[in-house]
């Protein structure tokens, strides 16, 4: 403005309401002042004061003054054109500021704004008086504050430094580690760590402040230190929201403040899913621009611990299975083990009667049935005699004493095709009578033998010895239906050993059962 040229203003930024007010000599401008710095008025005690556009509450006739300690006072406007009145308090306009250190502007909730603070989000609740000094007003707000409040600027203090760790959010509580330098210890003020949430870069001309509040910390009572603080994250924030923290000085009256450069806070959003490599596991952060690239620093990082293994594919007939060993924590597959296919060849056992052979085997998984082959010579010609889905089969009406050879194989039908397993080992079986059960009864110089009837047996032979492993002599070939025999003329108080076997006569020849177990008794 040409009207201000006499003040020595060049490229300095002066925010005057109009030329008339800016050139009013009563505000401290006199013609020999040439720089903005010289227009900062210093009292006799070296205090600096700034003029505010708003009058002091309850003192509408005088000009409001912000003193160096942040308190509000007032002065009378002196009408002394051309010179400074003797003893008159003077101040420089607060509008005469370089915008470079201004971080943001906010509404100062003085007495006239106790119930009229502008809020930008329904989830942000108004703090109780004296708990928080201000709420940052939304840029471009249509609400009219004229005559109802004072606006203040938060200025950059380059001596204040705030360094943040990574925020961890659980529910709506955010925990943040921090270190700080340049904390003030003024008589009328204090430092705090403030939280500011915007919908973009905080220094963008289009950014809107969505939330402003104080982080709960231990008192910042030293010039520098470290700690951990918490704050509550507002709900329903847009996806573009950015969270800034700043170390901030508040004067005793909460009217002016200075702050460190706002620091963008990264808040981890750890995935519930596991990520892993061959040796370790961890949770990835889903939040954009996560600064942690070292996986060993990520949430849940740990070494795999192998479990006892789980069969993930059962072995079946002719097909191998799989046993999988995984990490107990994250489920990462560490290794697999091949389980042998269930043998397609069954293990066959044989038992006999005097005219039959019973074959039995354990079931083979994955099969549809079994085929039984028989021959009368081990290396002879085998013929299929039975197909069954059962685990046993009895070959009846056989010749007692004749030797038979058996082998069994499995089969499976799939997609119209029959697949056969290998043959089992050859089993030899001879139909014969069973060995009888018997018991001994001792007497004086005698021993009575009594036995059970054996199906198909034509007779029984009894053998005796004087020691268990001694030479046994046949003492009786009995065909009696009474099934008893008494040995007489034996020595007193002597132990005798007996065994038996049954037989069946086939074509004039005796076919014997196996021997019984040896039993003994002492005579009286």
C-alpha cells in the first residue's frame, strides 16, 4: 500500500485490517522506524507486547494486548499523532507476522466461546474446561465467529524436537513410544504432546483438521526425555486421515503456544493372518507406508516350532499316504513324510479240523474282495476256489491227512477295471483231528487219565515219561467211549509226565493230531 510506504515496509508481510488503522501513529508507528523488527515494542522491563484486533472481554474501550508470558491485558489507545506519548504503553500489531513459522490457526476458547467451540466430527466430544486448551477449527467453516472469539496461531519452535516410535492400536486406544528435546520449564506454562488428525498433509492449503487433543503422558518435566503415551482414536475417520503428534508449549492462560514440527505417526494394523518363510513367521502390517521392512521387527515374529505331524493323506491299498509336519503357531508346512502304501498282499493264517481248513486274514484297506487259490503241491498248479469280500473262508469236505496249499490275493474294481494285488505267502494245511484236552488224578501207585471227546477222532493214544524231557512211551491206545485210563503199579511219591494225541483212521492208516501239552502229577 502506498499509504504504508513511509513505515519502511518492503517485502514484509503485514496483516492490517485497513490502511487507516495500520497508519495510526498511536499504535506505535513513527516515521523514523524502517523495519518490522523495530516495530516490536519493548517495555522498560524488556517485555514485548503484541496488539490484538479484539478488545479485552469486559473492557470494550481499550485495545487487547497479549504479553510475552501469554496473559491478556489492555491499553488505552493514545491519540498522539506524529509522536509517542510519554509513558504511554504501545504495542505492535499481532498481524505483523512472518507466516513461515505458522503451523496452523485455531479458535481460542475464551470466556465468549465456552459453549460455542466449533467441532468437525460428531464423534469428537467437547473437553471439559481447562482440560484441553483449544479445538482446531475446520478450515472454511461457515459458522460466524465474528465478535465471539479470538483466533490464535501455533508457531514453529525449531528448538523443540519430537521423535516417535510406531503406534500400536488395540481397540480405539493408541499407544505411542516417544523421545523429545527442547521442553520448556516456564513459570506460567507447560509442555504437552498434542494429537492432531487431518484429512491430508497438515500443511496443505486444502487440509481440514478433524481432531485435536492431548496425548496422555507423564509430565514433561525435563528439557529432554522419553516415554510412552496413549490417546483415544476418534471413530468414523475417513481413509485419508493422517495422525500427527507435536511437542507443544502452552502459556499459563492457554492463549498462545509454540510447537515442534508435527510428526506423522504410523499406526500399525497387524494382519490376523500369518506370513512366513522356511524358518520364521510374523504378522504383516496392513497400514499403508509401514516403515518396518525388517521382518524380525514385525508383530509375532518367531521361529517355527514343529508339531507331531498330522496324516493329511491316509495310505490305502497300493497308494502311499502323506504325514505333514507344520508349525504349531502359524501352520506353515515344515516338511512332509511319505507313508507306505498298505500292502495289497494279505497275511493268511490256517486252522484245521479233521475234514476242513479255515483260512483267515486281516482286512486290506481299499480292496473290494479277496480270491483264494489252492493246490495239493507247493509248486503245483493252483486253482481259484473262492472269491469273497469276507476276512475268512472255510474249505470243507477235505480228506483227513491230505496236504493242501493255499494262497490269497486282493482285487479292486475301479472305473470298470479290476486291479489285482500280489499273492500272499503260501500256507500249508493238513486236515486232522484236534488234540484232546485231558487231566490227571493221582492215587496210591496209580494215575488216572481222563480226556475230552474230539470230533472225528477214532481213538486216542496216551504217552508217559518219568521226566518232562525224557523218553515217552505209549501206554494206551484207547477207542473206549468212556475216555478214561488208569496207570497202575507206579512208584509211590514219584512224579510222572503225560501227553496225548488223537487220530482218525483213513484207508486203514491212522492220521494223528498234534501232541497235547505235557502235564505231570505226583503219585501218593
